[in-house]
C-alpha cells in the first residue's frame, strides 16, 4: 500500500512539475530553436507510431499505374513542392525555415520508405489528415481520396525524374487553358484569317 501511494505521489509531483514549467512560459516554441535530442526522439517516435497505428487498415490501390502517377504531378507541384522540393531545386524559403524540416522527396533514401505497402498507407494518411505543429496541412478537407492517392503515386516516382520529366508531369492542362487556346485560334481566324465564303470579301491584305 505504501509503495502504491508513493508511486501515485511521484506521478502527481511529476504532473505538477510539468504543468509549472509549461505555465511559466520558459519553454521556447520558436521554429528557430531545435528540440533537445531526447525531446526530438520522443516527438518523432510519437508521430511515427501514431501514423502507423492510424493507417494500418487503409486499403492501398494500384500505385504503379502510369495514369495515376501522372495525374498526381500537378497537385504535387501546387501543394507540396514548396516544402518537399522538386528536381533541380535544392531549397525554398519554406523548406529551409520550417522546423522540423520537411523531408526532401527528390531523394531516393527518403522516398524508399513510401515505396512499401505500409509506407504508402502512412504517406496517404499524412497527406489526408496532416500533422499537428509541423506545417503539414490536412488536404483531405478539400481533396478526395483519388487525388491524394495520385500524389502518393507521384511521390514514389519523384526521385527518378529529371527536371524536364518533372515539368511535363506537373503541367496542369485544364479547361481554362483549352478555352484560352480555342478563343485565341478563333480571334486569329476572325482578324487575320482567310474567309472561305467564295466572294473574296474575307481576303486580308
């Protein structure tokens, strides 16, 4: 009984001590101040175990399809490249000034963990739900699962791409671009083209 009371008292004192330190304001939460090695290891372990547990039942689609890889490129460029970089880009303001630093997805040794089935699940979960106090947004609030899986597929292939391939795969061809192209062709036809009505009135000099 005495041992149990002693253990409870120790736990109570520990909780009160942590609360006192936090309440005092002496804890530096600036992003330019690194955690101690022990705190960094604690937080990293908590993050990794949390994502592993939360993602374990996710069903992974076929991420090797070319159309899935290519469809994720434009979203990656718009939503991820500023932090996670792209071929030929060694750093950005975001990648250099966030703490902890975002992983560089152009590196083979970084991305290989996401090329496993469990890694793909964890990558998808992180994209969908985000990560607290890390700068990683929860994209699931505005994107459906198919688009997020496409980003996972693209990330898994990113280290193999050079700058030209990256540019091709991340160029977004949408309706607005097609409309602009169509309207431009029509305007050229109206202003400087040849009228084929047969009366010669449309000939331009």
